[in-house]
C-alpha cells in the first residue's frame, strides 16, 4: 500500500489593495511636488523680470555698464547675501559686467524697487546703487539747506 497523499497547500493569494493604494498615494505626492515646483519657478520668473526692470532703471548701473544685455540670478551669491530681501545678479552691459547685490522691495504686484546695494564690477570697482542712495541727500545738499544765504 502506498502512503496517504497529503494535499499540497495552495499558496496564499496576496491582496493587491495596499499596493494600489500606495501607488496612488505616491502618484498624488509626485503631482503635488511637481505643481509646487512649477508655481515656484513661475513666481521666480516673474520676480526676476521685475528685478531686471528695476536694475535697468538704476542710473548708477546704466552709467557703469551701459546698455544691459544680460541679467541672470546668481543663486550662490544670493545665498551668501546678508539680508532676506537681498538678491544677487550677474549683469552684463556694453561697457562691462559685474555682480549686483541689492535689496529689492515689492512696490505692488507688478513692480520691484532696487532700494540699496552694490555693483562690484569685474575690474574690482564697487558702485553704490539703489533708490535709497538717490533719495538720500549728499553732504553738499545738507549744507545748502542749513545755510540758505
């Protein structure tokens, strides 16, 4: 006589529901990360356009560099800038180029103002820039106001 045969155990069938739910959660997280990145990139582009307009409008920058042909955000120099509202741009003009580190203040939804900062030209010269510099009277103006002869 032959020994009794033991029925082979059937392998347990795994439930696919956790894998499907995990995949959907991962997809949603990827879509949210992509949307957040797109909004950040779009906002940074708008800010850069407004900052470039403010840089081109600064008379000290125009005098030092001439007609500006290229303005690019320098992420490393921006990270090393002293203030939270300070941004650094590599600026190239007809007369030269340099690193502009300036404090930008939002005027309204469509305009930034370059309040203060410096433009360090590639030849080493440092130039004060910004509307705060233009709005501050120099020593000769103060003397003339004190002594109205």
